């Protein structure tokens, strides 16, 4: 009897240890100021730029082959639905990239470098995971915590989303935040991509083997062809080991998926005419070569900005707040900008307020920690921003809060501004408000901001 109990206890311990080792599939994270529909719209705009920059291969058999692999991953891999499409571009470098919302472009150099179809599927599954996890727009949101909510509000009202992003230095130039991912994002895309491959009938180990094969060969003759791929896909660690550890929790084989003859497909690639010289993006001069903050506008500061004494209520799904009735709300239920038209300079706020929210990675707000992270992120993206003194404790709408005063350069010429950041602990969500005014006008605007803060109600 004792021996049976020991066996049962051992089995229970093994099951518990196994469950502890199992990684949960990642989900889209915060911050992300874009809606899924905006991801799709943005992807369509950028896809048009890509097709002007690269030569899209017109070989139907080759294109159909890549599409069959991609659609198999989407449908049998159980990925969230987006309007995915797959195009092959005549480009010898080893790469593939998916734009927000679904468009994917596969370089002919990637097809030639793969040892088997599962390795192509692995790269596609990895890139599809970036789309579903919304890593591109999440990173864009991190890079512009203050200005993006206002810009997105303007984009909702009409105009080109890609064009407005270009004003903030976000585009498809080198090192774009939309396509260059962190090691954490790479790890998440590996995990989701591996599960997707297994469900679709491909051996998930082949994804890691392909990435590590390229990394091992980086120092050899193919370095220039691989450098961009490895730069955009930094190794989060031992990829093979990480995926092997999760194999027990993935769909079991047989891993026998096959959508065509890879040798024949490579022959088609070899017979393509030489790739033309890659064109520069049309908006390269406007978009810059990275994702840093764009230069501030140099607009004159409006004189005697009218502030209405009559307030109206902005009502969202999660909160309500009052604001002067000569201000205009723009944005979405998740993040809204409240500002007078005279307070907006292009997509930047000179006078007004932002209301938004954050879901911490561990699922629970730590007010001090998360406020510090938010402020540090804002300072990182605004080189002339600084915190003025310590955060002050408060109680807002029945919840613990912190009030932090900062200052930075204003979009109005030769002007410093006051930025008051109010962070509120709502359990699983950090709600934050940013009140913005030129320093010279802050004393006049402060009662307005205080009234707005007092009016805040949560649902």
C-alpha cells in the first residue's frame, strides 16, 4: 500500500513539475494605442510602399507555393484571423517580414537558404506571430507614449495613417520600430510560431534550426546576405533548447506537411532574372532612418487661448471625465486626447490632456514601479524632458494615485511646457492622465486640469 502511495505521489510531482515548465502562449501586450483595424489599414499602406521598393515575383507557381504554406499555418495552426497575404520579392538577401495587419513579403534568398519546407514554414510562422501579437504597433506605441494618442485621434478623423506616423519618425526606414524586434518579442514569436507549426504539421524544431544555422554562418561568406535577418531577429537565447522543452505541450506529429517540391521551387528561383537594384522608399527623407522622435514643430504659441467655463462629459466604456466644451475629444475608448484645436500642432499637443491605460506584464499594478516605468519611457523618447521633484500621493475616484510633474520642450517655438502625469492604480490596469500646457500658461490652466481630475469616474 505504501509503495502505491509513493508511486502516486511521484506521478503527481512529475505532473506538477511539467505544468511548471509549460510556458503559456503569449498575448498582445501593452502599450498599444492602435486598434486591430488600424493595424490592417497601416499594413495596406506600407505594403504599397514595399511593392514600389522591391520587385514582386510574378511567377504564379512560386507565389502559390509560398501562399499554400502561409495559409496552412493560418488555418490549421489556429491563428487569429487577419487579412494575411504572401508575396515573394526578387531579393537575394535572406529575410522575410510581415507588416502590421497581415501583408508578408518573402525574399527569394530565404527560399534558397532553407534546407526543407519546414524551415520556410518556421520563418513564416514566426513572422505571423509578430502580426497576431501586434509587436510592430506595440513597439511604435512604446516609442511615442505622449504624441501617438493625439496622432491616432487625427488619423481616425481621416488622412493617411502612414503619413501621420512619418511625422513622428515612424516608417519603414532602416531600424524601423515596426519591423525590428526585441529579444522578448522574438522569444514570444518563437513560442507561438512553434505551436502554430506543430498544429499545421511541421516540425517546430526546424524553425530554431534555421535561425541558428544562419547565426552560425554569419562569420562566413554569406555574412552580408544574413546580417539584416539576424539584426531584425535577435537570438533570445538557445532557440533549439527552448523549443525542445516545450515540445511535450505542443500538438504531436506526424510532422509530414508538404505543399510542394522545394528542389523544383529553388530551380524556379534560380531561373529568375537578376534582382534589380532596390529602390529607396518614397518617403525615406521624411521617415528618417530610424524610430527616434521627430524634430518638434516650431509653431508660434497662440495668444489668449480661450478656455470655456462650461464643461461637458466624455463617456467611455471604462470611465467618464469632464472637459471644457470648446475642446475636442479624439481617439478611441482605450485612449483619448482632449484638446482645443489651437492646442494641436500637427500631431503634437501644446495644450490639452491625454487619458489612457496600461496593463502591466505581470497582470497586477505596482503603482510606484509602473509610474516610474512610464515616466522613464517618456523621458527616453523626449531628450529634453525631466522630472520636477518627487511624485505626490493622491486619491482619485476612490483609487490610490500618484501625481508627477515634468517639463519638456513644447511644439510651440522657444517654449518649455509643463507635463503633469497622474497615474491611478485600478488593480489590473494603470490608468494615466497627462495634462500639457506651456509653462507660462500653466497657472491659468491648472484649475481646468484639477476640475477634470476631480470629475474622473470609473465604471
